[in-house]
C-alpha cells in the first residue's frame, strides 16, 4: 500500500468518521475454554473479549484472580487487544477480580445511566495504581443491552474520557425493549437506534461496533457471501467493526470494515491528481469523469490514513503469527 506524507497531520478525533482504533473483528471467549489460547491465536481477531462465570458454591473472586492473568496472556498471543466483560451488578467485585496488566479495557453490560460509567471509571483509577497499569489507559466500552443505555447514550459516552465504543447486543436489547427476537421483518427494527449510537459515539471520538440485520439478531452461521454482504451494509451504516458470533465471520470483518486495496489505490490517485492541479492553480480537477476539490481531497487523505493504519495492524498480527 502506498503511503502519502500528506496524511500524517490529519487527526481522527472528534466528529471524524474514521475509526479511533482498528477493531474490525472482536471474538468473545470464555476463560473456561480449554482451547482459549489456540482459538484466540488462530482467529486473527483484532480484539478478544474474555468472559468468566460466577460459579455457585465456589469463591469465584479467588478463582478469577488466580486464572485471569494467564487467560489474558493466552488471549493476546496473536496480537489481539484483550478486554474483559463485566456486569453493572457487583461491578466493584468483578473489576477487582479481572483487571490485570495486559488488558486494554473492560466491556460493561447492563449499563443504564452515566453514573454506572463513572462508578467503573473510579474503580479503574484505583486498580491502575495498585496493579502497575499506566494511569488512564484502561478503556471502558459499553455493551448496549438496555433501554436506559439507549436513552442516556450521550451522557454515558460523555461520562468518562475512558469511553471507547458501543457494542450493540441486539438480542438482549430487543428482549429488554419487549420486541421479538426472531428476524421475521423485512426491515431493521433497530435502525434508528443504531444510527443514534453511531452518531453519539463518533461525536465524542469513539466508535460503534455492530452487524447489520438480520445477522445482528440471529447470529446465524451462514455462507461467506452472506457475511460479506452483511459486513458491507454494516460498514456503510457507520459501524467500524463487529462482535463476531462465529470465528468464520472474522476474516470477512477484517477485510470489510476498512478501505479495500482498490479504494486505497484510488485515494492515492485522487491525492496525486489534486496536488498536481493545485500546482497549476486549479481549485478543482477532473478524474475519471468526476471533478475533485478540497473536500474530496481531504476525504481521500482521511480514508488513506485509515487504510494505512489497517495495514499496520495487519502487519503487527502477522509478526505475532510467525
């Protein structure tokens, strides 16, 4: 991929449509999975979410503290970022049991208000100090699974500078809203909600992850063409990645939630042609039957920067798999 020096000063913060980080594919795995390390390594996912169970008649806190560091190490073998999923109920005890060096942050489910986020942030402040984690580095992502999380989305996203992303748990959200959880409709019943969450996330410099309907609801294991089409629709909607219900989705998410090689080559062409036009004193120049101007040039630079960051992410994972 050809890199352009003109892209180096562009930022992807605030209301930019470009992703803040590259998490095209996310895979959830249980720390009880005896093949955790092998599955994470073979997946080529950009991120892994670790789940743990509060087992009955067992000191689950002690068990988690004993096992989580090794699980985090195993999940990161393929250069994936590692997160741990926790719930709002009993969140202090859960965070104390799962937060260790090596994780990028936590995914919090059951959030209904901004106060839930500030409570998590407060605990992370203390745990970073006590566990030797650089201050302010642990991210808080929100699993949107309640009506409250949707209604208070902006306040939730603004509650902490640690906020990173919204994950839309469509089956759980539909259940919470009293909607059917089978994909029998010809349209996406959560289209407005998804647009709202994408807009809110981008407005604070974060991003939203989700799949397009109906796979977002059914989580069916389908053929490659169906997944590719679903990913393309999700990207066009504004999602920057997805929590993959099946490992077979990952390669399609990695390829689809980013500019294609053909798109990247076109962006390079746009930048070069426009630069030549500026040298000749032209405010807009023709390319392939279209006119390009400053906004088009800026968009090309932003998208090329996105493509180059994806390439860097792929190269980092390739090194880990040698």
